[in-house]
């Protein structure tokens, strides 16, 4: 965006005085600034707002949202889940950007003075103005933000105003520049660290680098799990662990086999204490959906069931928090970090020196062909266990494609990943339905006779299982359809061209 | 979209003061408002410090929608634009019918610049006899300030007659008492008489005679903007609320 058309300008704070320096073609610049009020910038942990170039802050018991297109929205509200905010324009925009599962958290605070720069004509009429935000005391640079607001019929004045802003050192605000200027020390976080894979990189280097990039993701999520801010911290933590485990098993022969085995066990040991809490999170998150599945008369037992889940969740959360704060955990995670930090502790396997790109082609092509072979056999009579197997293969393929993505041209790669994702969505639902049925059965049989609402719960759960079963069967038909696309000649050709070049070792 | 005409066949009754504050109150409520200053003196434009723009010639008006929309000026207040006094009356009913027709080039031009309006307020000059019938037809409602004097009673009834004679729906007429002076018993008696003669035609809200309103000429801004807590502002707010409830019903 060129400076003359910018939606917002970022000025050095000293510029506030210069803005009103001298007339501008018969227009008189006037700045008004309100008293300073405290403000706190908010974002969710994965920084979706920063990534989208938005700035959300709480001040004067309201939430203000500055959008990159120059709009400023405001409504009542405070930090929390977006879904819990009162209806309003800020909530509407946030809902499209922030996951409903994520809690809005403070990024940092300071003092804010709001105001305007107005250009007045000889009648005292405002012909153009800029809204001013003077942010200070955040620990970063003080920032003066000017957002031009033209008035209809006064285009020339708006041009003058922009000229003045630029003359005072104003530059177009791009992306998250504001955020970074205000909070330069704020650690940028992403749960999907972007890696670059150099053309001559070896499989050993790539595998090590992937794991090394995932360990900080684990660490970054620990405080949120301990403080129980939202359920996504644990989710991201587990996904990162699972990816680490997949690297260990998918890059077979890249690390020393004995060491790989031991590392896998250690990673699994980190995963184990998180399982029950995640299961309970999932049940509780799906509460509304599950309740919608049952007719009024049959849902009576569900409240009692969810109460039990909620109570158990509190215990499970406390236990996991304690574990994550233990010295043993700290030592273990630090030991793992050291192993992958590039020293000698990580030992090479037979395939350590294969070029990453070649290994990627080989593994992806093999996995894809296997999936196609299995998929060609599925039909109405296929056992659930086979679909389950397929799901696991697809998941591994997905990880491979994500790990190695940077080694391939994005435009050819993205559509393949997309068709895989679609298939995985169906498989995921199918699996959820089957896992839910199994765990509900287990839940009922564990209830015991002394449970006061036992009969009501058993009735509700029985009805629920029946509904889930029906859904599972429906999803199965959809899976067969998705596989047809995924193994179609076009997709096959695309996989072939990208991953099975004639010169590559097969 | 609603078209509201502030009209009286009598001069100096508070039409402009009302138009200006009504437009301001509606905009503050979030409605996108265009205030059309039909007074060649540019009275409402004066209150918003908008200089009268170059007069649009008839040819411009018919040929060049763009030139027309360019005559519109943003006021100092959000959602409130002014069309300064620059039209001949003859053009004006063409303008109104085009605003009504969603497929007209005028409407399309406004939409294209995100300048379509929820409410158009017309500040009419007195004695627009040649035009008045067209304005009355185009408007969804006609807001009539009435100073409670015997003479005003006659004027209001002439207006009613005009509506009857021209087969215009009398329902569109909404009278209210303007510049009311509580100390004058004559005011009280006239208001009572008029209300009982035309129970449905008068709003309950009334605007007192207030120096804050007179001073609008000094501040050159709506009294609701400069003295939001004043009795005059409350009166205009109540007028706006009651009137719009009727119009939107
Ligand atoms: N409620 C009021 N109290 C005191 N003064 C008022 C009030 N309303 C209007 N005025 C003043 O009376 C004068 C005439 O008001 P205004 O211009 O609004 O009337 P008008 O009907 O638009 O006049 P015209 O017929 O000339 O267009 C103005 O000086 C205005 O400030
Ligand atoms: Mg007037």
C-alpha cells in the first residue's frame, strides 16, 4: 500500500506537535487529545489477531478493535471467550478470526490518549480529520497512530491531511507492525513453526530441525495448561508431541534405531498423562452438540453425566498441572531439548544422509499408493478396523506432507494437501463417532450401582449410542465417496508428478 | 429509506432549527442521514458551516448524476451529510422521485460511493406552493412546527385543507408545538384547542422557546451537539423519538 493511500499511519510520537505546525492551503490544523486512560492489548494465545493485522484493546470498560482497512469498532466487553462477549460489532469480527475455543489474553498494557486532528476551513467547518491514538508506556516505542477520515465532498482536504501526516514522518501501517512496535519483546508464537528445507539438506538435518522446532511449542503451551486458560493449550501441546513421535517413526533409519526406540518411549511417556484430560475436554466441549442429538425426553441423564465429567476434569487438570510443574518433567523435557539441539547426543542411522527431498518423495509416494490400494477395496462391507487403519495411514501421509511441504512448490502441493484434508475430515468424524460409542459404553459399565442417577444416565446414553451409530454409518458412505476422488486419475497423476519423478530412487 | 419534510406555510416557525436537530439526532442513532437544504438562503447549511456549493444547472442535474452527488458535503458529524442549497425547485421533485426509485442512476451512484441514506430530511423554505404538492407526495411524513398562536391555528388548518383538496393522505401530517412559552396562557389555550380539534395530528412532544436554540446561530452547530444536556436538546430528542416511532410504524 502506498503511503498516499494508507488506511492508517504510524508516526513518531514527537510528531504530535508538528501536526499543527502552520496552515495548509487555507485550512487550519487543530489537534485535540483526551486525557490518558489505561489500555490493555488483547489477543488469543496463537496470536490470530496479530497475524490478521488487527489490534484489539480494552480501555474505558470497552473493547476497541482497529482493523487494517481503517475501521475502528467498539463495544462493551472484556477479556474472555469471544462467545461470551455481548452482541456487538467487535464480537462479530472477532468471531470470524479467533477460535471459539480460545481465551482472549492480555498481551501488554500502557496508557492511551485518543483524539483527532481536524483541518478546519475559514468557517470553522471540518473538511478532513484523522483519528489519533497515542499509545505510550508499553515497554516498546510510543506510537502515534493516525487514521484518516475523509468527509464527503472534501477530497482535496483529505489529500492535504495525508500530505501532512507523511511530512510529519507518518508511514503506512503494515501487518503487525503496530503490535511489534508497542510490544517488541512479546514472543511471537505459532503452533506451526515454518521450516525452510534447503535443496541439499539431509534427512537427518530435516528430522532434527522439525523436532527442535516443536519442543518450544510444547514449552510455550505449558503455562496455559497449568493455568487452565482454555482447552487449546493442551490440544496444541498434544499435537506437537504427536508430531515429534511421527517424525521418529516416519523418518525410519534416519536416527540410530535403538535410540529412536528409546526416544519414542520417552515421548509416549510425556503423552500418557495428558490423555484423560483431553478426552474429558472433548466430551465437555461437545456437550451442546451431544445434547442436541437426543430428544427432550431422553436427555435427562446427560446432565448428570456431564456433571460427573466436569468433576473428573477438575481432578485430571490439577493432576496434569502438578505433573508439568514437577522437577522430573522439567528435567526430562530439557534433556530432550538438548538431544535435538544439534550436538552429538543424537546418533545417525543408516539413512541419515539421504537428501530430504528424495526421502520425502519416496515416503509420500509409498504411503499414497498404499492408501489407494486399501481404498480400492473398501465398500459397504469393509470392517471398521480397516477404515481405522486407513485413517492412520492418511494421518501419516498428512504429517509427511506437512513436514516436507517446504521442499516442494506450494502451488502444486496445496491442492493435494487440500484433498487429503477433506478426506481426513470424514475419517475423523467416523472415528469420533466410533470412539464416542466405545467410551460411552465403558462409562456406563463403570457407573456402578450406587450412582444415584444411574438408570436415567444409562437410558440417555443408550439412546445416544444409537444416534452415534447411525451417524457413523452415514459418514462411512461419505468416506467411500471422498476416497474415489482421492484416488482418481487426476489426483494420482498429480501425486505421481510431484513425488515419483523417474530420476528419483523408488 | 424515509423522506421527511419539515414544512410550514409560515415563515420563522422553527423549521430549520428542527430539521438540523432532527437530522443530527437520527445520525447519532446510527441512521445515515442526508439533510437537504431547500432554502435558497442556505439556513441549515449555515448551521453546519457548509458553504453553498456552485449552483447546479438544470442540465447538470439531468445529465450528470456524478456532479449531483459531488454537491453533497459531509458534516462534522458521523452519518450526517448535507446537500447545500443549490437546486431549483423544479429539479427538486425529479430528485425526490429518483431517490425513491432504487434503479435510478442517482440511487446507483449513491450506492456506489456507499452514500445511500436511511433518512432524507428536507428543510423546506416557506411558500413553496409550486413545489409543495410534489414534496408532500414524495415524503413519507411532513413535520409541521406550529407556534401556538391563533394565527398559526389558521395556517395549520389551511394545510389540512390543502391535503384534502389534493387527495393527499392527512396521516402524513405531524404537527408539533414550537417555541412554546410556558408563561403565556394564550399558548396553553391555543395548544389545548388545536389538540382537541385534531387529536391525531399533533405530537405530544413540544419544543420550548429556548435561548440555547437561538444561540445556534452563534455556535453554528445543532444545539444537541453543543448543549446536549439542555432542556432544548431533550425536547428535540423526545420529538425525534416520538415522530420516528410514528413514521416507522
Ligand atoms: N424553540 C426556539 N426557541 C427560541 N428560538 C428559536 C426556536 N426555534 C427557532 N428559533 C429561532 O427563531 C428563528 C427562526 O427559526 P428557524 O430559522 O428555525 O425557522 P424557519 O421556520 O426555518 O424560518 P424560515 O421560514 O425563514 O425558513 C431563528 O433565529 C431561530 O434561532
Ligand atoms: Mg428555514
